């Protein structure tokens, strides 16, 4: 089990130490307390996998799995992506009522389980394949399968005290059991799975020795998940350096501190950088930045950004239009030699399991995650295991961990400094134009018989609003504080205005029109086959986009009425 799990004594002790560090830095720290429901294995009834005469009791687990015992034919489905499941259906391998064995990677655990459930699978087993993960084959794997973020039993509102809210559940909770198993266990299952072998071009074959990666569908397997819900008190810890000119405008630097196992790369590095930067920004001679800088230490990050999301839900009206940018410090050092970032509007698409994603897609806050990483890799393979320790990170960085951490701290610090100090925010709203244009071209190609003129006009309004902001910037004295504040407010309106006002945050938490998840997004609308729903969703999306353009114009008398 994790050595610093959310709500544990270790977690609370670390929170107190961070609080004390912020206090020594004279930042007037405060604590935000939430009472959340987390899911853990039952110590008296271990999770089990039964295959023939073999019985397995894996140590790892997937939080928020449906607790249940099911039986079905064992089917191997590669990574569980849509294209992988299509391969099975073309091979006439039945998925409904059967147990899907998947290898970890490419998409999140939650997306793997959701894809399987959509196809009617009765349960999911996930293992780390030797082709993707080069660690010992009996390594336990931990994670969560909530297709959302925050406490899934208080979706859309904060977990300050469960007794004051009606009981409800997130629509992202899976209805089927899911369990991780080791590579050794998966190898034993795959050697006896039976069924046809996949085509060489399918990409189904991994790196386990003496395994043909047959597709199965002939042998029964039983999956028993006995996870239990536990109530935990978690503490988010904050410190602030208050701005001088615009103290009510914030840049937030955040890092999770809980972890499955040792969590050195996942949590320790980011937390260390957070604390160090809080001292670095102690400006001499009482100098203060133009805007406020908030430092946040989150708990329960491993369960799906629970601490961070509960804070966003609890104080939405206070922070949604005041936080200029969220900078995530989670996993900023995974190796050395390459650099990648995911950001808003778009440097690189931000995945749903990115710790900054709730800030962007749930709250409409411009956000960025960045990582120093080894070349030709996409993730740190020791996440979610007890192997995420200092020695393995040292190996990944070529024994230059300290130097790489310092570089990550400098990168985050310089970015934060620019955002809290510059008169005009360095956020380019024009980047969204290409994203919207790309989606518009998709609609033109697929919307036969549907009038897309309104969408075209809304896109035109958006582009004219972008040009209006750029023209006003060119014609503004950027030493004029009030003029810059007005421009910055117009720039900041973009991300928040792209949150759809037509969907419930309970059912659809990630409301962002372009980067969210749900039937309201342009990507989802483009795949709709129900013409009535297509007309409705297209109309709502059009007005969502037009509303964003109107917000960017600022003054009522400048709003584009051409739609």
C-alpha cells in the first residue's frame, strides 16, 4: 500500500510541514479541508482472479472499481482503445459479458474501462506488458478508474461535509469491476487463453516471452473485486504572495503530495520545487509582484485530482475569472534529454488524466503541465508502482536529477514571474482560431443536409474578436495599468467562456467546448448520427462560441451582431 496515501498520518504530517515552510516564508498560509470518499482494498477479503485451477490475489488495485464478482470468457484486447476493440469485432470475438484483458498504456485506466463497458464487457484486467514497462514482472500496479476528477460521490459540488449534500454519484463511475494484475499473472493467463492469434499488422503482440497473444474468447475466468469505500479527511495547503497592483488576480503553482508507493518523481520532486519557489519569490526590500502568486499543495491527487477538484468546486465563484494561469508541478522530471508540455490553448493536447486538466476543462483556467523526460518516451513507467524512487529517477536522468530539477524549477519560476509581473498577459487567444477552423472543416465535410451557416458566422465572430484584441493591444499604451487590466480581462474571458453553460457539471464536469468531454463538444457533435440531437447540440455549440466572441469584445456596444 502507498507510504503517503491521501488522508493518512504521513500525508497530514507532510501537510503540516509544508504549512510551516509557508509560514516561515511569511506567506500567511491557510488549509482547505475536505471530507472525501476514497476506495481501498478490503484487508479481510482480498481481490481475486480465478482461472481454471489457478487463483491469483494481486496486491495492486484500481480505485473506484465496481465491487463485484463476475465470470466470463477471457478476451485479450491490446490497450483497449476503440481501434483495438474494432479488431476484436472484425475477428468475431464476442465482448459482451466477457472479461477483457488489457495492457496498460496509451490511454488512462478510466478510459480503458469505459471503452470496455461500452462494448458490454463484464470486467477488465489490466497489466504492464514487457514491451511498455521494463521492470520486474511481479510489480504491483495502482491507479483509479473514475472517468472524471474529484470525489465521485459529490460530483459538481465540494466535499466539505457529506451530511449537507444529497447522496449522488458521478456519471464517470464504472459499473463493472476492474483490477490490475502483474505481468507474471498476465503471462500465465495469455499462455492458456486460447482463441485465434491477432494479425501481425494489428499491433497486439507485446513483449512477454513465450506468449502468442491469442485473442481468447473460449476459456472462463472469474474476477472478484472487494474494494471498500472509506471516508478520509484531506488537507490542501496554500500560501500566497499578494500582488501590489492587482492582488485579486492570481497565478497558481500546484503540486500533489500523496502517491502510490514512494512517489518520488510523481509527488516528491514537485512538492520540493513548490517549497523552494515559495522561498525564491521572497522579493528583497519588500518588493511585491503586480499580481498575486498562490502556492498549492494538493492531497488525493492519485485518486483523480481529488483535492484540487474539490477546491475548484468549493470556490468556483471566487477563482474562475481571477486565476490567470495554473502551472502544474506534478511529474516535471521524468528523465533527461527531451521536453514536452501540454497547455492551453494548445501546445500539445492535454489528456484527461493530466493533473492540470480539471483546471482547464472544468474551470476554464488557462493551464500548463510540462515534463523533462527521456527521449522517445511518453511517460514515466514507474508511476503507480512502488518503484518510483530516487534511484530509478537518478538512472532516468543519467544521475543528473538535481540539475534537472533545478532546470524545471527555473522554467516554472520564470513562467510564473512573467505572468505575475508583466503589464500585459502573454496569452495568445489567436491560437484557438486554428482549432476552431479545423473543427469547422470537419463539419463542412460531414454535415450533409444541415445548415452550418450559423457555426461559420460564430467562427467569424470569434476571429474578428481575436483581431480586435490584437489591434487594441497595438494601439494601447502598455504602461497604462488600467488599460492593460481591461485588455487582460478580455483575454481571460476566452477560456472561461468556452465552458458550455448548457450542461450540468454533475453529469458532464468537463464542460469545455473544445477540450472537454461529452456530447456538447465539437468533436462529439461531429460523430453524432442522431439528426435531431445533432441540430440541438450544434445550435448550443454555436451560441457557446458566439458568447465567447462577445465576451472577448468587452464593451456591449462593440459586440459583433452579424450572427
